[in-house]
């Protein structure tokens, strides 16, 4: 692939070989070239949980790991920090942060939550200090709040996320209600935690509007948990306007496990009091520097970020092209499944990114989280379909607006993902599996392996 | 992984690594593997010294497919990825990882990437449980619950100290209550104490140890002094942080005795920072008797970066330790919390059984390795001190696999910055990797050795490595080199 270029004086210089363009719309080729390590025969429609990592990136990661093992002292003194800075610079550009100091690299959103909540916990001063979050916030976030907020004496108000949801205004209305409730006892809302894309059930939340409302209503700080965002939706942290914003790079941005970025707005005075909980030599030098050394460990997932940019740029339209295609395909597949099962989607297409919730036939009788888990395990073991299932408890408040199916109330949804390695056959396999289970007149309780 | 209900703990077979590979198609994919060692005809082990009292490890060998031990050639092959142009005599900083372990790790990483949900639900927890179980028997802990696996000793320190901070915040401790630590405590641990203890209202007292040191009595004496100071004015000593083997300058501390003194003197809790412990010195939880004990496994126990264990004595008053990264496992005990701190690469923690197998390929297992490392590092240290006309930093019985060797005074080392620059110079100009320590003169001392090198000895080292270092220093001395030349 290398080309030679003749210079005036007759010398030849080998050009860097051009990397082959990759086609977004050719999953077969991608599976063979970059994702051949994915278990063959499994319809992997759960990119949302653990993400994926192409072989080019795995190879780049391995190179970094070997460099460290070869001469770790030299790596530590000369290689690590400059390359971590490069990675941070790439992220800064990606998310339109105004300053490199605003970008720290950490393991995952869970770690970022610990950092933000520890800092918030230190600021609680009054009995009526409150934290507001969505009721469907990720379980780890809820526990983090218990560990750092409730333990420090503050209280928590949960905002119900309407689901199934029909428009942004439904979410905005609930959020306003939640904020009023939080302020009703005369307390100060110290922190609002807002998901950019909720996990289960998965919905794209109008974060910009919600952040604005927080500012209007005098909320101290806003933390956006955007675990799924990068590589799913465009991110402009200046436009979104939150104080803290975290996203995992290994979910939708092809990084190996695991790396996430935590953005801390510089104009927020508490940014300088943020600390990584694992304290090392760099304590006091700012969160980005503290996070770049938390003791001896493998920093290679953080070092491959520039290589990932090269990878996504091999696709038509780069990461934007990938995002657009994933969105288009997941909506198409969601509609196909809903039609086949006679059910519905959990949100309108514009309120999802690369994942969408599809209602399951009510005949499956999903009546608990355990049922959802049994169904998921059964799908994995019997049908080789990997997809998470969500139990949506009936809500009295919804009354006539409860989601319904021709056969009854809808209480189960599935969250399908679409990533570049997915093929239409993956979703057909899932469609057919559910149809088979219904045809066999099996309900979730029968599928339990306990 | 973003959504799941509580998971049943699946107890998996002990023979996880002996069952057929569930991911056979992956073996084609392992790229950039380190060169596996080629089996050679058995040769007499170059490190055998005729000692017939080699301690046999307590646990049974996992594989006894061959009765011959690992050969010198196989050892060099396991570490052939090391930069061959460098005399690597600093195992203490970053440890080492044999290629067979690195390859096992890569296999685990690919298994996860192949079908992560399945890996998460079926393989991860049993794998970590297996590693913890092996470690429990290695360090003679009574209960499995006492063993948590974390990234490194720095993380372990954060866990222990964060709990102390809560005790201050929640009024269990009074403002001004004391923590004792060694003056030579590791920099990161000192910062952690500042972040979690001082900041919460605690008062820190440092134990000033003499260096060079001549006997355990000197250390015990200073420790008692510091404890008395801590208890002045009716203050309570809430925590003693004691290094098992200090980092810089390196010395083996008589922890068992110091823990006993702590108990006598009514110290609430004792935390032993044994970063260098496992694979370096004897680690027996019943014998040492501390409340908390942590050791890195990637330094002297051949694990990939990075993994450490944190032992928390069950009978200890404090059972409310938490990992600072909180997930859905919060409240299920530190060991369970630490086994899931969000999606990340746990392969370094899962590869522990393979490391036990690796270590068992050596005569005497880990005990044999420790013994030979110790003998060799003392021998090399004495050789260097003799050639340079200097001294060792401690007597042989107060070191394990590392020792401090005085550098010729004419090198003019007179600051920490000098040591860093000299170290860089040795790396760049002479291909020698070794950390240097500045020992400031005290009042009245003259013509003193102010610089010490901390040399390590691990199984991959050869005598030539130390000769290279010897010659490099001799050349510098011969050229009239001083550190002033590196300044500016």
C-alpha cells in the first residue's frame, strides 16, 4: 500500500501506507476483520452494557502494555504522562471543552460518580440539603448516593421518568415537579444528577433544557451521567452547561475496558476541590493530574484514544456517520420487532440514540426483575441471543395510559442496541426466539433455571 | 454493564483452568503474544546452593506434570520481553511479569471481549473467588472474608484511611486523635493520610528512623518514643501505619514486634503497608497480628499490573470498610464490593492461579525464590560496597530482596533532584535502571556517603547486571564526575 514520492533531487520517500476505508454498511466485513473475536453464533444486541473493542484497538493496546513491561521505569518517567495528555486533548476536542484542565480520565462512570459525590458530600452543611435524581438512575449511582450523600446527612428526591415516554415535555414536567418537591421543605438542592441517556429503561433525555431549569431554580451543581453518550450522540459540554459530565469510552467509542472521561467545568469553583479517592503522589495537583497516576496499574485503555480516532475516521462520516447509521438501524429494527410481536416502542425515534426499548408480548408474563433475568438467561442459553430485559411495574398513576398490548398490559421491554458489527439477522434471530417462546406458550416463570 | 438485578453467587469449580477451553476459537486470535518459553532438557539449576532445608510450600502443587524445575534458559525466555540493553536492577518499583502469565492474561481479556455478558454472569465472580482462596492460604488468613482484591496498595490505603475519615466526621474519633506513621512511609501513603486523616482533624506523628540502620532495636526504640508522644495529653492513638519493608530507603521493619507494642500501648488499629511483602519476605497474618495488611502482587509475585490484596482481620473492631468506588454491591462486605467496581479489566486479578503454577516451577516455590533473591542481593550489595569503598544501608538480616548500597561520596549527591538526575543519567548513558536515594547529612556529620542505590534481585537478574552498574559508577568516579555537572 505504500507509495513512493519522487523528490526533486531523486530521493524516494515512502509514504505512510493508507489505511483501508471501512464500510459502515458492511457488518460482515467488519465482523471478519475487526470483530472476529466476537463469539460466533451469538446475536449480540446488547452493545449498551459492555461495549465492544475492534482488533485494531486491541493490538494498539497490547503494544502499550508491552512497552510498559519492557522497561517500566522508562515508561513511567518518559512515556506515560505525555501520552495521557494527548488522550485528554483528543477528548477535549471531541466534547468541545474550553480547557484541557477540565478533562480527566478515569476508569468508568461509577468512579466519576464517587469523585463528584465525595466532593458534594463535603459541602453539605444543613439538615435540609437535598440531591435530586431520576428514579431509574443506574443502580451504582443510587448506591453511591447512599454511601456519600445519605450517610453525610442529606436527603434524596427521586424524579419519576415517565415510561413509555412520548415527548421531551413529559420528562421536563416531571423534573420540574421533582425540583419543587426538593425545595418545598426549605432546603437547598445541592446537586441534580441527570442521565443523558438512561440505562434501563433507555431514553434520550433533554439534558440541555433540564440543566437550564436547574440554573433557574438555584440548584448548586449539576452532574450529567452520560455513560452511554459518547459515540451515541454528539456532545457539546459548553452547550449542555453542566458542572460535571461523565461518559464511558468503552461502550460506544470502541475503547477497551475500561476508560471514561470526567469533565469538570472550570468556572465551577469546586472543580479545584475535586479529588480522586485513590490518593497518590499527585494529590493536590488537580483532578486530571491526580487521575493520571493512582498507583501502578495498566493505563493502556487511556493511551489508545488517539488510535480510536484513527479507527473511526476510516468510516464514511467518521463517528458522526457511525452514530447516524446506528440510530437509523436501531429504529428500523425496533419497529420491525414491534410489528412482528404486535407491540410498540418505548419512546419515539427521536428520543433514542443507538438503543431503543421494544415492548415484549404480554403473554410472556414478565412480572418481576427475576422474570426479566430468567428470560434474558433463557435467550442467551437456548437461543444464543444476548439482550437485556426490563420489567416495567404497572403504575397506578398512569391509569388508562398504561401501555397495552392486544393480549393485555405490557410489563416487559427489551433494550436492543445497534453497533457497527450488527447484522439484520441478529434481530431476526431475536424476533423468532420470542415468537417461538410465545408459540410454546411459555411464560417467564417457566424459564427460570433456579 | 448497566442493568441487572442481584446476582446469585455461582460457586465454580476449583479446576476452572483445567476444564476445556470454552472459547477455543480465540486461540487463533492472540496477536502480539510474548514468546513462550521453549522447553529445554533439564539442566542443573544455577541458583542451587546445596541447601537441603528449602521450605516446601503448604499448598499442594497444582501441576506435577514434570519433576524437573524451570531451567535458566526458560527463565530468560519468560523475561525475553525485557529490554536487553538495560541492566534492570529495580524490580522493587514496578515488578515484572513472565510471558506465560502475560499470555494467560491476554487470553482472559479476549474471553471477556468475546462475550462480555456471559463472562460477567458466569466467569468473573468464581474467578475472583478462586484467586482470593489461593491468597488466603498463601498468607495464612483465617477467613476468606478477610481477603479483598484491589488494584494496588495505594488503593488499599485509601480504603483504610477513608474509614478513619468517616470516624472523625461521625464523631467516633475526637479532633486531635493521633495516627502514627514512619517518616519513610511511601509518598502516596503520606498523601493519603493527609487527605483522609489530617483533613478530617486527626494529628499525625512521624517515627524518625535512623538510616543507615544497624539493628531492630534502633527501630523499636524510635517507635516507642513516637507512641509516647502520641499518647501525651490523654490523646488516643487511633491508627499506626507501619511499613513491612520501607520503600526508600529500604529496610525490613520488625512488624511483629511493633504490632505487639501497639497492642500493649492501646493503639486502636494497626495497618501494615507491605507493598513489597508477598514474594519478598514472610507474610503470615496470624503471626504478624495486624488489623489491616496490604501487599502488591505485581511487584514480587509475578502478577501483571496491577493487583494487590487487602487483608482485614475479622476480629477487628472496624468491619465497616468500603471501596471508595461504590456500585450495586455496596454493603455486601469489602471483598464483594472490591470484586465489582464497575466495568473494567479484571484479568490481572483472575490470572492468580496461573501465577501459583508459575511459582511452583521453581525449586522451593516462592520460598525458594525469596531465599535465593535475598542471598543474591546481599552478595551483590557487598560486592558493590567493597569495590566502591562504601557501606550497606543495613545489615543483611534487615533486608529481603532489595538492599541499599552507598555510592562513592565524590559523586557529590546533595539533593533529591540530584538523585533523579543521576538515575536518568545512568539509564540514558549506561543502560542501568536503579533508583537512587539522598541521605541528608545530620548536624556534625562530615565526609558522609549521601547517596545510596537501592538494588533489587529477582529471578531474571544476572551477575552481569550488577557488574554493569559497578563499572558505570567506577567510570563516573574515574572521570571526576559530580552531580553538579547535571544541574542547570
